C-alpha cells in the first residue's frame, strides 16, 4: 500500500511539474499594430525582420504577433491604443499628433544636413538619450526605438514643380509640425491626410500631390497615381516603436534587456536603413513592372537656395522661438546638437 501511495505521489508530482514546465516554456506573445501592408517595403524589410530579432534575442521567450494594414488599430490612433493596452507595441508616426512631441520635431526641420534615414534615426535616438525634456514628451509609453524617414520628395499628379512659384496654391499633403509650416511658407496649402488615404485623394484630385518617402510610394502604390517627382529640400518625418508601459514592466529585466539589445541606437539605425533607405530600388522595380517611368527632377542649386531662404532657415528660427516660448530655454542648443550630429 505504501509503495502504491509513493508511486501515485511520484506520478502526481511529475504531472504537476510537467504542467509547470510547459507553462514556463510557453512564449510570451506581444501584439504589434502597424498601419502598413504586410507586403510593404517596411513590412518585409523592417517589421518582420525586427520581430525575428526580438525572438532570437529572447531565446524564443517572446514572439511578436504583427497586425498589418490597421487591422488592430488605425495608424492615427496607434499612440493612444498602445497607452491603453489595445496593442502591446505599435508603429507610431508622430506627424499624426502635432504638438505632442514638439522638441523631437527638430529632426523634421527642413534641410537638416542628413540625407539618409539611417543617419537621421541615429541623430534622433542620440537626442532622446541626451535630453530629458525629449524623453518626457514620449513618457506615456515605453519607447523601444526611434527612427526617421529619408527627407521627403515632392510627388504630384498634374504638373512638374520646378520653381517655388509653381507650388503656390497647390494642395499638398504634409505631416504636422515643421513640414506643415514649410508648406505654408512656400505658399502651398498643407493637407493633413492619413497615409493610407493618399492614393484615393490624389486619384480624385482632393490633393494635388504630397511629400513622401520612397517607402510609402512603394507600400501604397503611389507610383500608380503620381506622375511627377521633384527632389526638393523637404523635411524628413519621424516615428517610434513604442510599447505599453504595464506590459513592459511585466516582462522582467532579462527579457527587457534582450529586447533592448536589438532596439535602442542600433535598432533605430536598422529601422531607418531598412524601412526607408533601401526602398527606392523597390519603387523603381514596382513602377517598371506596372509600365510606369519615374524620372526625378532635381532643383538647380540657385533654385534650391531660394527654397531654403524662403522656407528653410526661417522655419528653424521659428521653431527655436516657439520652443523658447514654451519654456525650453535650450531649444537652440538642441537644434545645434541635431545639426552637429547630422554632420558626423
């Protein structure tokens, strides 16, 4: 009887331990909200690869379930959805929320001296690390990494813009903050349109064109409705990959450290490079297969200088004055740091 009792106890303990081990081994699934299609350049070259990096860095303890094409939350709602816990992690485009992160807007000033998104992303992350006031702007969520686009190019439907005068009166989609101010200074009408709606807006003539990075032209097939491309001194825009704070705090330090090992500075550079810098080749391939030819007109130096004098440096000065008026006495220092980092 005693032997049978010990045997039953052993079996019971083994079963309990087995269930416990299975529970421990089960990976943590984190939801990731993204507005872009799975087949977009960013989906294939940044989002999915980074999710695999996280899984590898955590030794399979974390898996990321990606919800593409606004199926978990709308792009313009991503920050709030992350804060409330609707999404664990979100791709957040801060141009949707003018005034929310105004100090970080420094990287969206026109004609900063960086031309690649990888560099812009490095600049933004280093500014975030250096200035507590910038960190405070993002404090509602846990920021895993920050990244920028490459400076936008101007795409239009009905005419090629070659001079500053030709943009006057045109309805051009721009993001909020410095890009909007630049368009006003140029005499155009800035339009706030969510990225997924721009194809239809250009097709129907609601807008005459937009500032866009190559990644968006690829992912939203904008090459099908845009006929003209002009390289102008437009700003870049910026993004965060942000996480719900309660979910972050629940993970434990080992997993947190593992996630940050593929985030932070190196993750920011990875996203900038793979989300944006490599996308131009993808656009050219897609356009060619669709029977579209893309020729990018570059402003002559003299004309580019005119744009900068009218809507470049004045926007820098305007941003500094505005930030100082909000109590940020070191706004000029932040701008100078951004310029210096951009040149390194």
